[in-house]
C-alpha cells in the first residue's frame, strides 16, 4: 500500500549504502533503486524530502538532490511541485539506464546525438536488390492468398544455401522464417525455457537477449570470456554448478566486444557441449561482421539436436528488413511455428522476398562492410585517443562497435549526457549482473556522429571528473 516513507524508515532500508567507493549521489541512487525494485516501498509511496533525508544520512542536500534526479531520469520516481517525490506506479519505460529495461533506448525519444544503437547504414547492395526482378516475383506470389508462417520457399532455400556456403550443410526444411533474429530469440526462449530455468551467457552479451530471458523469468548466469571466447574451464564449471537448459552465445564478431571465437576455442566449446548435452543457441546475427574471413557457424561442429542458430540480414543489408530465421531441429521448429502463429500469424512476404534476393550477394556485402567498418574503427580510435585519451579499448577485430573502458561510472555518465541530448548505453546493460559499469559501446555505423559527439562527451567528462568515480554498487 502506498504510504509516506519517512527519512528514518528509508535510512533503515539503506544501511551500508555508502560502504562502496564512488560518487555519493550514485551510491545513494543505486541503494534507493534496489529498495524500490525489491518491492519494500510500494508504488506511489512518497519519499522523504531532500532536506529530511540529507539530515538523517548526514550528507549534503545536493547529494540527495542528484540521487533523486538520477532516479527520476531513469523513470523510477517523479517529483511534483507541492506534492513531493513519489515512487512511480509503473516504472517508466523511457530511460536507457534501468536494469530491467535494457531495450529502453529503442523506444526513447532520440536526441540528435544517438550513440545508443549498433545499427549500420543500409548497404548499397540493398539498392541493387531493389532494382532486380523481385517485383515480378512478388506479383507472382501475390496470387497466393494463404499465410505462410514457415516463410516463403524462396527465403528458406536462400538461407539454407547461405549456411551451406559457410560449410554448415542445411536443408530448407531446417529453416523457420521470423521477423528478425530478436524475434527468433524470443520464439526459441518461449519454446525451450520455462520460468526458473537457467541459461548461461557470455558476460558481456547482447542486451536484447538479456531482456528476453528476464521477461521469461529465466535465471541468467554469466560466463567469463577472454579474447578467444568463453573460457572453457569456466563454462564447464558453470554447467556443473547450475545445470542450465541452454547456452546462449555470439561466437563471431560479438556484440559488444567484437570477439570472434578462435578455431581452437570453437572446438573446445563444441566438445563441452557434446559431453554435457546442453544445447547451444548460436546467435549469428553479427557473424557477417568479422574483420577477417567469416568463421562459419558452430552448427558445423555440433549435432543437429544440440545447436540452434538464429540470424538475419540486419547487419549486412538493412535493419528495416525485419526478416530473420531459426535453423534448428524439427521438434523445436514446430513448437516455434505454433508460437509464432499465435503472436503474428506469419511474416511479411515482400520483406522475405527482398531478403531472399539479397542473400546470394552476402559474400560481396561482407567485403563491403569490412571496407566501411575497418576505416570507421580507425576514425573512432583516433577520435578517442584525441579527446578521451584515458579511455582504453582493444584494437578492432570485428563487429559494429568498440567496447571502451572509460574508467568512470557510465551509468552516471549516461544520465548526465542524456540531459545534454547525447544518448549512450552504459556497459552494465550488457551484463546479467551489472558488471562493466565503466564501459560503454561506441558504435561505428556513423563516424560523422562520433566527430561531433566525442568532443562534447569529453567536455562533460572533464566537468564531472571527480564526481563520477566508479561505484561498485550492483
Ligand atoms: C547479437 C544480436 N542478436 C540479435 C539482434 C537483433 O537483430 P534483428 O534486427 O535481426 O532482430 C542484434 C541486433 O543488434 C544483435 O546484435
């Protein structure tokens, strides 16, 4: 029930809040956020005034003011003149910062300087596909008035050929079309995981997958990685300890680290999977962005019953196609088919046809992407060294971004930058346990944007340097 929370009631819930290192206001915001998330304070309850809380906690009123501002920016609380500060009835889904709202930046009104997305510019090869004879094919398909929830034959055949060309022999019957690989992840999750099940992920990983798993009520455990992929010993231990139902991984051009598993690591992970029988959900969405040759998919090393692969042409051609697929064993595909019919009946035929038209030119599109991304990464590296020389990162080895260690608390930084209309995603969004609080993802899709944004970010960082030391609050 909503009530008025006094400063002493709140302070009891916050015991030890300032034990970690870091800016006091961030530690305080973090502790209050935890109390709200735990349900200990009911929605619509009124929080103590800044003055009362500052007095009880023996901090300045400014510290409490900044903490409240951070929570308001994230959508947890709202302050109204005359009626005080209240906990929101439902947390607003507009901010990029809160733990259970990892895809908030997709729906947030974007500022002019949006560095939150890893989306790439549309490939010129997409224009070529538009000029091809796909419209005639579409006319032919339009005489068919049935839904096609499996996907049109042209697409399933083209996807099967795409995998076969990468040494993963595939039949069209092994492919179910979806509305993008995120949709594919959602369907696989709905069919393979029950609330309470455990899934292992690389830490860090794709924030969208974390969102899908958490909405399903699945327990997510992170596995440590090095520059070659997940550390085999850590993976084996985590399997023994947690008995997961599934391992979710991004083996090539990882979103966010850019890492591609080495051939040796791929074999080691495949052995662990075969020995333990825990299936791998291989997210191949970024695999076409390896800086070197395409490494192929894990399905070429694993039996069909132990591997599910999802993919799309979002990275290679255009994010607006919204077509993806699942390559998997028949029982899973049938279950996913039923789940997709319930949610959307079937996918768009024009988009599938365009995707099928693009797919045979994937090798050319990969070369083109490399010719854009490698110079873009150099530009980003130069700008970072010039404007933010204390920030560190590994040299680019693939993917759509650089994974940068800023050395400061990026949750607080993101909050500040948002007030200046610059949108970034703090590193903790990519972790199941809010690690990587000093990291950010610097996207490479629009180097011109970085030229404007990085000097402005540098000015902000200089302005708040001492106040934004990393806080260990998680
Ligand atoms: C690893 C990974 N998986 C899935 C997706 C979702 O892609 P799609 O546009 O195909 O839904 C993305 C998009 O950024 C991604 O990076």
